C-alpha cells in the first residue's frame, strides 16, 4: 500500500515536471513570436504573445521587458513602466530594466508638455541604479546627463557625457550632447564663456569626424561661429546642415545662413534663404 502511494505520487510529480517543461517551451515560443511581430511593427500582436507567455511563465523576465518596450512604442508609458518594474523585480542585476524604466519616465515627464519633476527625479534614480549595477553602462550616463541638462544642472550633465565618451569614444552622440551642454553653459550666466564655446566647437567637430552627416552638429557649430563673427565658417556649416537633413534642420539652418549672408552684405542671398526657411517651417518674418 505504501509502495503504491509512493509510486502514484512519483507519477504525479513526473507529470507536473513534464507539464512545466511544456509550458516553458510554449512560453518561449510565444516570446519568440512576439519578437517577430514586434520586428514587423505588429505591436498589438506582440503584446498579446508576450502576455500569453507571461501567463504560462509568470517569472519570464524577458517577456515583461519586451512587452514594456512594445508599450513604449505604442506610447503606453504607464503600462511600460509597470512592465519594466516587474522585470526589475525578477532580475535586479540587469541594468537594462532600470535604464528602460528611466527612459519611459523621462518621456512621460514631457508627454503632456508639462515638466513632471517627480518623473524626472525618478528617471535620474533609475539611470543611477543602472550605473551602480553596471558602471560601464554608457547609455545610462548619456540619458542621465540629458535629464540633468533639462534640469539646468549643466556641470553634472557634462560630467556624465564625459564618462559616456570615456566608455564609448567612437560614439558621436556623447560628443554632440557634451558640446550642446557646453554651448548652453557658455550663455547660462548671460556672459559668453569663450572657453566653453571653444570646447563646444571641438566637441561638434569630433561629432562630425565620427558622423560626417550629423546635421545637428553642423548647425550648432555654425551658430557658435556666427556668434563669434566667423561668418564664412558659419555659412559653410549651415550649408552642410541643410545638405545632411533639410527636413528637420532646414528652417533654422536656412534662417541663420540668411542672417549670416545679410551681415556679409549679400542681401539677395539672404532673402532667398529667408524664403526657404519659411518654406521649411520657420514661423516668423525676417528681421
């Protein structure tokens, strides 16, 4: 009798393990299906698959994380933050969860055109947690620097961008963002700091060396040159910015090139650029 009971218990336990294995394999299949749908921009289908995978395996860290990414793409930031929070709870050693949640909070802070200080503070805390988990996690330094810059903490932002550059010296974005922070700091007190302006130009130049089609770096370097009365250099940079990305940079680049041409006495060229600036979305008339 005792032997029979043990045999019955062993059979039930073996069946439970088999079912658990099948459920796990099915969850993985649904997870992979979700990934494929996400790559094809079927976000609703991906979320359904990830949700089913989580139902079968409630501790499926990657399914929570990728469902959160899909929700970010659908602008469901609250849902994404909840998923990233669950992913963090399941795998506290993974910096990606903290970084993704911080980025979702950063986006949510400006989702209604109103700066939410609580979300910004929470984003900084998440980026810091990612860095503490992995001190070589460069994207967290970049994004923490961006939040600090938005908060006006330019010195600390520059420090974060510098650390990101040290970790990934061949990534142009770190140089561009540090240049932008230095440009902003140069005018923060109402007085132009020539050292910061020179350093900003150096950062934009490095950005361009690494990414010759970086329209923003040409535009911003041109603005500094324009302020320093290097009008030929400014015109050359605005021209390159227009060539690289006329759609997003055209309004500002044409406008400022027009101003530089007018300052050089090229009034007809200036009028042509002002007309192009308006055509590309500039919302005012030439001064």
